[in-house]
């Protein structure tokens, strides 16, 4: 069996090289029960926890999710569906409730993205309102803004027209996210079947 060793050209590349070695070792582990590469990769995973950039879980399954994360070497998971920061009747928003629950059960293990609320889309001040929601998310510790698969697909205004990602009313939102260094995760392409009737 040919052995492949990846040596990073500079210290900054070490995590990438280790990730490549991990993939190689995983593939090799299918052929043999143990190998030096696999042992090295497992050791690296214990020292350098991985980040899962997109997880979905129900709050009642959070403890189970963390058990799985621990088993496979994921240190931090990003929940892109943290909820809107729009609170109602002086109650905490969905984002606050979700973040608070995860932080109380497993501090430091989850980062949460916030989501926009479009209930006031047809009001003249929607853009200002949405920017305030983004600023509130930033204040509450949102790791970013996630836009679901709804713009250009099914979310419509009061005249029945689809709301698209390039609608000028959203420009202040994208701008404010940039000013606050909040990454935006957004679906911009899908399989053709998603767009058929």
C-alpha cells in the first residue's frame, strides 16, 4: 500500500494539511483496521475541534446533538435558523429563546444566525425596521444572518409579486450586515426542480 504524507509549506497551512490527512486516513481506514495516518488524524481532531457551519436540530434533541458532535470531533456548530430578533408583547424573541437555551445547556458549543421577519414587508419603513432587527441581532450575539429558501421562490408582496434577493428594499440590510461584519448565508441557487410548479 502506498502511503501519502502531506507536509504543509507554512504553519498557517497546518489545519488544512491536517484536514487533508484526516480525509486520507478515513479512506485508508476502510482498507485497514489501523494506520499511523489514522492515529495522527484522530489525535489532531482531539486537539483541533472542527466547526460544522450548518446544523439543524430541535431543542429537545440538543443534548443528543452534542453527544454526536463530541463523538465525531465537532467543537462548535452553527445554527443558521436561530430565529427572528423581533420580540412580541415584551417577550423574548425566537432568536433570544433559541440562543439562551443552547447557551444554558452547552455554553460555547453553538453559534446562532438570526433570520429576518418579513411581516412588515408592505409597510413603507420595512428597510429601516429590518436594519433595526439586524442591529438587535448583532447586539444579542448573532453570528450572522441566514436567509431561507424563500426569496424569489414563494415569499410575495401584497400584490402577489415574488420578493427577490435583489429587491432594493433589502439593500440597507445587506449593507448594514457588511458594516457590522455579520456574514450572510443565503440560498442563491437550487436544483431546477425547485423552481418548477
